[in-house]
C-alpha cells in the first residue's frame, strides 16, 4: 500500500535538509513522545547505514521495528527502510527548492507485507484507505510545520556567520 503527500515549507532547502538530518534532535523528540530508541550502528557521521531499533506503543500493543537510512543525498533526498513484524516499509523524503526561501517536501511511503497475516491485515486496511491517507497527510503536514520551525533555527551549512 502506498501513500504520498506534498507540503511547502517557508525555509531554504539547505536549512530544511539540515533540520531533517539532525538525528540527535529527532531522537530526543521521539524519546519525549515515549518511543524507545537504541542506535544500532557505530557511524560517526550522517549517511546511509545509520540504523535504530525502535519500540513504540500502537493500538495498545508494543511494536518494534528496525529503521535504516538507505539514501542520504543532500539537500534533495532522504530515504529510510524499516522492517517490522511481517512488514517492510520504505519512506522517501524529496526536497525541491521553489525559491530561496520556500521548499517543497514530497513524501512517499510504501508498506509491503512479508507474511500471510500481514497480507490479510493490509488487505483489510485497504477498505479504510481514504481515512488512512487523510491521517498520513495530516501527520506529514505536522512534520512540515515542525521542520519549518526547526529550519528557522538551524544554521546553514557553509554560512560564514
């Protein structure tokens, strides 16, 4: 099942990408929301191969997944692959500079079942696809607002100030 969304952010593309890849701040925000995180890689820098073991509560149950940065192409593209019980998820964030102070973020998320129970659950979820798509778009809109706020505070790479 695929979902996509597009939002415009009032900030330069470099600042938006910097805010998206500030993984330390993202980890802290996730921990504040009750998500359990454990970094799995030993990378010193930001890039493909970064991975986390993630635990979170969804519909009253603890869920677990392993998320990995699969593409890191500053400042245009960031992609994640995740695997959970019976599912594989790919999430791609693409950035486009509309002007010096405006950036469009396009997202695509694809969920693929890896087991028969997951396939059946995903098939039943297709019945409520419109509601799921609306919730996905709403969540991306909130993420875009958070990115806009963080980008306003993020330093621009290579700036002399």
